[in-house]
């Protein structure tokens, strides 16, 4: 067992408590969204925000750019594979229409603390289109001076000039999809990007002045081994990104067509996958990275770690964040939003997206209106997910309950985690221990009242 001041991890405990479960980027989780939540439902929440006389939270804006030039076989994102870059002209026109419709409903208070471009490949847009899109956003929303502006980068399709332009447009965070540097693994997943290509892009990002650089890794891909991924970690650590996300590949070919191109016999076994994970965590910790939670690591001086230490860490659909609990407005196909006590998701096909907007309708496909119980449980689960203490008195005051009575059954279910020293529970709080930080999903699941209701969703393993 490896022991550090803020985290302990044990192979025996991982084997004991590893199971399938949600990642809790929201509660209730996205598989609970339903079509009874309509465009009118979404508009009512936007209008509530506009009419609320209390101080509204700032906004977090997500823009989904679905286009990619080539197909990565592991990908579970909503994307459109095309080399026809002219398609973005039409897409930007519809994004403009969607923004205008939302801005008309949400009212004048549009202070924005976060902006994130995801995909697909956001840099599929050419420089003029990136300028156009940022001008469009700024015409409808007030980007605060200290706002966090992040963008996902495909090293294969970005140039030094584009990175410099992104910095000029206000972006201060880049996230690079690395996945694995081994040539055989890259060939197996159809994503060829040599180390030198990524190194060049990371160097250009630093030269352009980006405040934070993230690298995404995936373990469990075909042809991976302990030795090959160890070499990838050598190279990633040499790149010295501010943040690293270490994702567990979930092979669900029945759900994601691209994954049917992967040869299942080439996937590492469950035991090999576990050993790759354990080795990776040790390597990153030994390299000086701090474990933030789930699959996220950062350098000690990074904002994420500072937020973890001062208990201001939050979690949303983009993962861990330092920003307060913003209202999230999503634009584009399949984009997810969170406004007030609601979640919403747009239609998944570009044809349906265009049809809704042609009819002057917001492209909402489904969503969820949270009950008072949902809001309460969301707070408990999210505090656990951020390894923060669950303070009973604070929750009692915020929700008008008695925690010990309201969650009597759940507190009984927590005993197995308390006995394993993953948490400490007394009359006042639930505290996640250093040993329990890797198991917050399992602890959070105890408070999820929907898990017993089957939706057909397939969750990933906790580790």
C-alpha cells in the first residue's frame, strides 16, 4: 500500500469495492432525463432565472462543435466525421440563432464565468470562424475578466498560429487528447499522433501564454500493456502538463458504433487494466501530481488543487471545476444544460437541430426537473464527489430537514465503508478519509434513490 498525506490506495480495497456506478457529473444522472421535459419546460426555467430578484449565479457556457476529420475508434462523443469544412458555415448560423433565442429568454444578467468549447474537434473551425464564434458569444454574454475559457485540442489538427489566435481571443486553458503514445495502440484506435506532434502543440500553448494545460490519457485501450503505458507516462510527465485526466476506457460497442472497429481480443484483461491503473497512479503521485478526485490529477500549485484544499471544489458536466455552481447553458447538438433546478439536453442529430431552429424552437430533446429531494441529494453526492465533508447542520439549515432522521437508512448502509475506514461518520458529519478518496462514487451511490430503477444504462467501473 502506498501512503501519502492526502491519499492512500490499497489494491485489496480496490478489488473489494470496485463496481459499476455513475460518474455523477450530475444528479440525477443523464440516463434519468426524459422527453416529458420539453422546450417549454426549458424556457420556463430560463424565464425564472430572468425574473428572479435574488442575485443570480454567473453562467457557464458550453459550445459543442461536433465535426471531426477522422474517426477515433474509442470515442463515445457525439460527432460527425467529415472532411468538408464548409459544413461549419451553416452550423455557426444555427448556433447564432440558438444563442439569440436563449438570450431573449434569460434576461439581461448574462455574466459568464466559464466558457468551454468541446466536441468533436473545436479546432475544426478555421481562424475566421473561431473569431466569428467568439464575437457572437460576446455579443450575447458578458465574459467576466477572470473567466475561465477552455478548449479541447486535437494535436493533429491545430497549428501554432491557431493556438496563438485562441489565446488572443481570450482562451486561457487547453486540453489535449493524448490517450496513448504507443504507435501500436494508436494504430489500433485509429488516432496517429507522434509524441513530437503533441510536444510541439504543448510548447506552442505555453508560448502563447495559456495558464493551464491538460492532457487526457486513457487506459484499457487495445494493445496496451504495463510496459507500453509506462513509456507513455514517461513522455506525458516530460511534457509536464498542469493537469492530467486518466480515464478508464469503457468498451460498449452495442452503444457506440465506432467501438465496433476495436478488436476485443486485443483489449487488456481486467487484471492487466487494474495493474496499469495502479502503476499510473503511483507514477503520477511520485512525479509530484496531486490526486484531485476520480481520474483527475494536477500540480500542487494548480487552481484545482487549491480548490480541493480550501473545500471550494465543484463538479459539473465538464468534470471538476474551481468555479462556483454556475447555471450551465449548452449550445449545439447534444449539448447539456443546467438552469436552476433543471437539466436539459439538445437533440443529437444535426438534422433535428436545424429543423427545430428553422421553426424558431429551442432544440431540446429531453431533460429533468429536480424535486426538493433531488436537490438535497445532489448536494450530498456532490460534496462527497469533491471529497469535502458533508456537514449535517449546514444541510439541515439549507433544506429544512434533520439529516440523521431523513437519511437514517443511508447512514446504516454507509457502515461497510466506515468499517473499511473509507469514511468517518458521527453525529455531525461524513468525512471522506485519505483511504476513501478513490471510492467517493461508491459512497455517493448510497444516496442515489434512482439506482434501483433500471434505465438500461451501462455504467463504468469505479476504478
